[in-house]
């Protein structure tokens, strides 16, 4: 039976989850984090946060925390190339001297020869929606599976990843090209024009794509072709999301995971697509052609804010979904390992824990610290030092974990940290968030120093203050229980 206190706690979890999600996804967009590496950090923090509220449940082992973080980073494909399509343009950063479709002039030509060629903005919106639909596919599947009531073992997650990856590959080699032709024929036509402009004799963009399968580097050397390449990625991944849901629904007979993960992907796609339209206001085309925006709005509608908004809604929808469908558990949360075989458990835990909790933050700290020294003119090149610091920090953490896990897993038969996963989450969450705060605001070339010119920085400051104002009293109240 729900109590008033549980309802209040759930409301707090949703609000705080949204703010934490926004804060972490914005960190993800900065150097040192970046791409999959940043998503591992986002996934880790969200998993720790979920465990804080819902981890006192049978089967919620410690290993699911870093495994969930890994799941968020596994499915990233990149999206910066296609963002402007919602403004009704397709972009090429390469010189292009040929005619555009219908003899149209480029909407905007950059000083370095890059071209923004006109396409149908509605078609562009469909591509952006498909891209946003595939931001968290494996993570949404993983989180919902934890609460579905069905037993998921490591082999089931391996199958799920294989279903997603292999079906995406299959679609990239087959139907995605025909679907893209239906969705955005102008973009396909531009890819063909780019191929001809640079002297490639292919019958179609699909033929060129298949001739250089999964070779994004080759696609980047052809005008407009990288857009084609990435759009095929997004169409294929969107179809793979459906295949993943079918796996849960048909083969696992799990409606909660199959439909719940699909719903989370859809909910994430809607606001992401909507805000992307506003970020593209500067082209004076597409949905906002002729619309005048205030200077305040122009400062707000930037890339950094876009990233914050994406993470905000990811955290909001995941925590709201759990709040509406899951009871706050009262069960004992044991500290036993995932596998009975202690050597297997040691190996699995060591690889996963050192990678997610050691290498990932170590990379962010090392790279951003080295870049800060370059900016301060104390170092000529950030690459050697950044890499060295990453390795050193990871090795130190790895050696530490060998001793810790040897004692806890091999000798005592407990989990990696010899504590309940909920207790671990309540310790690790503020520690990791604090690390991210310091790294974001005080290392590299962003953060506090740019508070007057980048509106994302004060947004992140407000988010940090709100997280502290809500989470600290929450932890104090926990300790008094």
C-alpha cells in the first residue's frame, strides 16, 4: 500500500532524476567525457540514483550498476552531423562546386567552403526523431528488465545486445536505404551529387555505402555523404530498437520490458526533436522561417543547452516511469556476488568495475587536466600527458581493486565492496557527482571561467545547487532512520 511518504519520495526522485540527468548529459558533451565515455558516466550516475530509491529488491546485485552504465554507452552512434536537417538543410563541410537540386542556392555557405543545401524540413524532422528514438535503447531495455518480474541473467543481456547490434547491421545492409529514400529523397539525391562531384562512379548511394560498409572515414571525404551515412545509422538503429522489443515480448514473454523500454525511447524522442528545432533557429528556414527570436533565447538555444535538455528528459522519464510502475521496496538487499563461482565473479567484477569506475573517470580527469595546462601555456601538447594520466589513474584504481576484491570476493564470498548495493549507491553517487562537478567546472577550457559568455554554465551551476539542496537533506533523513 502506498504511503504519503513514499509518494513524496517518488516525486523527489523524479525531479532530482531529471536535474541529475541534465547535469550528467551536459558533462557527457565535454572533452574527456565525450561519446561513449561520457555515456558510461551518465549511465553510472543514473544506475546509482535508481538503486538509491529502488535497489532494496531481490536480485538487484551490485554488478547491475556498472553493467547498466556499460549498456548506455554501447549504443551511441553520434548525431551532430544530422542535427541541422530539422532546419531544412543538409550539411557538407567539404567544398562543393556543383549545382544543388533544382538549381537552388545554398541556404548558407561557410567561410571554409562548407555548404548547407536545402531539403524538406519535415523530412529532416523525421530523421531527427529517429536519431532521438535511439539515444538510450539498450539502457532503457536494461532498466526496465530489472523491474519486470522476469529473471534476466547475463546470457539474456548478451543476447539482447546481439539482437540490437546484429539487426542494426542487417538493416544497414538492406532496407534502411529504401526507407531513407522514402523519408528524405533530397538527402539521397545530394549524396549522389557529392559522389559524382568527387569522381566516384556508383549506381546509387547505397552501392557506395555497401562498397565501403561501416567506413565512416570514407563517407566523411565525400560532400553530403556523411549525412547519408549517419541517416542510415539512425534508421537502422530505430528498426533495431523495435527488434529488441520483439525479443522481450516474444522470446522473453516480458510485456513490461518490451513495451516499457519502447515507451521510454518514444518519450525521449519527442522533446529532443522539439528542442532541436529551436537550436536550428539561426538558418531562418524550416519550421521557424521568418520568425524573430529574442537575444535571450538565442543565448539559450545552443548546443550545450541541447545536451542538458536531452539528459533532463532521459532522467525525468526513466524516474517517472519507475515511480508510476514500481513500488519502493522494503526487502533486504544482499551483498552476495552475481556468480557462485568466486573466480568467475572476481574476473567479471574486476573488468567491469575497473573500466566503469576507474578508466572512465580517470580518462576525464587526465585529458581535461592536460588540456587545462595547455590553455595556461604550461604545456605544449595535451596528448601525451592526458594519456599517461589516464593510464596511471586506471592502474592505481585497478591495483587497489585487486586487493579489495581478493579479500571480499575470493576470501569472504561477498560482492566487490562487501556492502549492500544500496549502501554502495548512497556512497558512490555523491562522490561521483562531486568528481564530475569539479572536472566540468574547473578543468579544461569550459566551466566557471566562461560563466558570462555561455548560458549553459549558469544552468549547470543552478542544477548543481538544486541537486545539493535536495539530495543532502535526503541523505541526512536516510541516516536518521
